[in-house]
C-alpha cells in the first residue's frame, strides 16, 4: 500500500507540473501577440501621427505667411489712400449744348470808334459796302466807365457787346472799328471775354462788375489792318470749396485786309469776328480716386482673414498638443502591459 500511495503522490505532482506548464504555455501564447502589437502597431501609429504633425506645422507656417501678407496689404492700402487724398486726379468732362449763355465782350477801343456790328449765321459774312464809313449797329451794346482795379487811379472806358449764342447755326458777331490816327508804331484794341452778358446787364454795380472781370479774366488784342477771327470755347472749373469758375480758351486766325478805297488813307480799320468753336462745354474738376468705402470693405476682409487665420492656428496648436498627449498615453499603456 505504501508503495502504491507514493506512486499516486508522484503522479499527482507530475500532473500539477504539466498543468502549470500548459498554463505557462497559454500565457506565453497570449503575451506573444501583445509583444507583436507593441513592436509593429505603435510604430505605424507613430508614423501617421508624425506626418499629421508635420502637415499641421506646414499649415501653421502657411497661415502665418498669409497673416504677414494681410498685414502688409493693410499698410499698403492705408498708404495708398493717404497718397490719393494728397494728390487728386483732374477729371475733364464735356457737355453738349445747342445754345450758349451769350458771353460779354468788353472792348477797350481808346480813340477808336465802333462803325458797325452785326450778327451773321453759317459763317457767312457779306462783303463790306462802305468800309471805313459808319454802318448798322445791330448788336446789344453797353458803355461803361470804371477805375482800373490794379491802380485805382486810372479811369478806363469799355464798350461791352453781347456775344453769339446759337452754336448750331454757327452764329457769329462781326465788328468794325475805325481809328483816325495814332502816335504809336503799332495799333491794336484790347478786349476780354466774360461768361454772361445778361449777368452784366442785371448787375446793380456794373463798374464793380467790370473791375472783378478784369481781375479774373485774361485780356487779348487784335490789330488794325487785319480781320481777326476768334473761335471761343468755354471751360468751367469746379474748385474744392464747391465754387465754379469760368474761363475762355480761344483760337485766333488773322487774315490781311486789302484796302480797296480809292484814296490812300492814314486811318486804321479793325475787323474782328467772334464765334463759338464747338457746342461742348468743358468741365474740369479734381476727383479723389480713393473711395473710403472700398478701403473700409478691403480692411474688413483683411481683418476677417486675420482672425480666421489666428483661430485656425490656435486650433491647430491645440490639436497637436492633444495628439501628443494621446500618443504618450498609449505608449505608457503599452509599456505597462509589456512589463
């Protein structure tokens, strides 16, 4: 019996050892996949995370570059706006009219005398019948005396004549002056143009009106012994304070007058024609090309892009920190499991 009992104990111990070996084998078979997971799968995850981090950093630098470009655009936009405010652009526009407001033509004949004045149409001026002799004066005229605006001492005599109006019919004014004699080597008559003859007629202080005109407008001359053809054009200029100034541009052509009178004369004859050049009134004004609303809209768009870029950069940094923490946590779990 004793020998049989010893054999049973030995068999039980052998069975227990075999069971422990099977348990160890099972455990080793279970740990083996964990070791494989710790070597291959985490390396794959680490490579993907690294690529994502690199891509996020690249995006972050791109948005920082865009933010720098946006800041430069803001600075450039403000600089351009200030520069355009300092240097406005001159704008020229043309307005077509059929009738002009009749201008005033102020002559300073001195000792010369007005012989005739007529309105003609379609550039047709009939031949003179009795040159040098008084003829018809069909123009509206006004004689005025006033003091010289520059000296305030000399009295000046002006003959103001109503200019042409109808530009479509090519209305012109033809005037003839006569000067019996002069002590100067050259004989000429001064004249100036102002914008409205009717405004001169309606003015209660005509002398003061003419002084202002002489101070504001340029004067020209036409010579004796010639026919001077003056073609006028009107230029209106709008000032910064909203006021409007008017000036005339003119093209002058001179044609020699052949005196066919029978007896030689020592007197001088003056012939002058006034006509509108074209039916366009030229308007000149300074325009500031910088539009504040466009600049405000551009700045709003740039600042919106800046805020969006800053928000994206902040979210990218948070995401990178979160990914990094998650990766470290997984790595620590794997190492603990392996241990």
